[in-house]
């Protein structure tokens, strides 16, 4: 049996109906083991001596209408290693279900609210899971950010007794296909996994804006697309792709000189953008040919 000291949280956003889970541990690729979520169904964390089957089996039971507490109890009753497990599950309504077996390595425990459960084992202190619960309960904003805030609170209270290595966050919409994700990010191996997870979450937000820009472009709403591209580049100013599209938008619908400077900067970072400009059709980038001509002057 492999013991994995871990702290995690499952939660539901009562306003949006989104469901999510987040985790940090001194264990490689912890997100591939611990965190599970399905749109319109629930979210699960399985850890300590983690059994990944708990993830899919609990979600299947929730999808079939079984309450989280009943679904978790049924699995534990048939598990010879139940005393070593730590598992939490939350559905689309009602309280979460959580189990911390007496075989989990101290410090181990959990703290729950109406719409979340925070759990931890092999921690540096027994303040970890209460700190997570308090941080999540008072947080505002998108669910992914609230989950990350809970992880940071755990780290602030001591975190994993062995240190830190990997982290993950997954958020799914209130309804949708099983594969749909609002956020799905993992840090597999890093000296500061929560800092890296935060950086990736900001980049995710930037690319979400850029995707909205693409959708608006496809609908012929180029001015609105430009606003989305500019907002994306502002979130991730060192990203040459986002800077390139923001530059085209600025050239076409804003400050022409600023747009050209952004394009020059993007091309300096990645010269391939200049060649690509000549290939862009007007319905994709109406300003591309004019901007290229301006760059050549």
C-alpha cells in the first residue's frame, strides 16, 4: 500500500451550480489520482491510500440518484482497506459526505459546510483542514479561485508534513456532457505547485477570453472580439499569441500605433507570426493585410 499525504477540497457553487475539487500533495501528479468531477452530477476526492475507483463509482452512483452519504457508505462497507481511506463527495444539492478512516496518518481530519468538504491527512498540524474550511467559507468570486484560496490556507497552516510537489483543480458546469470542464489544470511536479497553479489559472482565464474573441470573430462581431483579445493580452502580457491578436484588434479598432507596436513585439518574440499574417483571410482577421502593409512601411 502506498500512503499519500494530501489535502483537498470538494465544493459546489450555490450561485452557478458549478462543482469542483482541488488538491495539493507531496506526491507526483496527485491530480490524476485524487480529483474527480462530472457536470450536473458531483465532485469527489479520494486520498490517503487512494483508490481511484472511488472517483468513478461515486459519480456513477450520484448520477443514478443515490445521495452522497449512501453512495460513500456502500463503497466503504465493501472495502477491506476502508480504515485507511479518506474520501469526500458532493452532489448537486444537499450536504457533502466525507470519511476519514482511523488508519489515516496523523494529523488527519476533515471539516465540512453546506456546500464543501475540506479534508487532509499526514499534515504538519491539525490546523490545516479548519483553515481550509474557513478560507473557503469566506471567499468570494469564481469557484476555481475559491478552491485555490482554500489550498493556500492549508499551506499557510503547515500543509503536508513532507512538503509540496503537485497540485490540481477541476471545475465542471452545472450541466453538460461528461467531458465538459470549466477549469481542468494540473501541476505535476514543481517546487511551488500552488504558485504555478495560480499562474496557470490566470493563463486559463486569458485564453478563455481569447476563445470568446474567436467566437465573436466567427460571428462577424470584430469590434467586440477586439475587446476580448485586448483583455486576454492584459491578463498575460508576456504571451506572444495573445499579444498578436490583441495587436491586430488594437490596430483595427483602437490606437493604430499601439497595435503596430504590439504586433512588432509579438513578432520579435515569435517571428512566425509575420508569415502567418499574410495567410489570414479577411473574415478571420480583417486588419491583417493592412497591418502587414503598415509594418512593411
